């Protein structure tokens, strides 16, 4: 939701985080007229490399494809291998 302060850097950062994890989000813009909301969705999409999907009333729907996950590199093991320790059998009395 964009508040009275408008589109700030903090709001853009939160929208970026939401787009990274969800791809498709809704942003509510209370109090702005239709042309201002149209300009706002264009500004958000230009700043975050996203695409506008829909603009219905005070709700803006924005899409950005999720980035490809980076495969972690395996960490080479160092030192000695752990010794083999056989399991002890339980003794029945």
C-alpha cells in the first residue's frame, strides 16, 4: 500500500522485495486520481524493470519474472574423513 507520503525509496524497496518473491503483486493506492495512479504504475514499472498488468480502481497489478536461482557451489571438505565406528549391539540380560 502506498501511503500519504507517496512513492518513496522505502516503498520501492518493499515492492522490489515482494516482486522478487512473488512475481505478481497488487499495490493499493488510496486517494490519488486516475491519471496520477496511471503515472504511478508507469514510474514503478520503469524503476523496477517490471510490467503493468492491470489498473482497476485503486489497485495496481504489477508483474516481474522471478530471477533464476543461483546454484550454490559445493564446499570442498578439508581434513580427515570421520572414522568408522560400528554400532554396538544391545545386550539382553
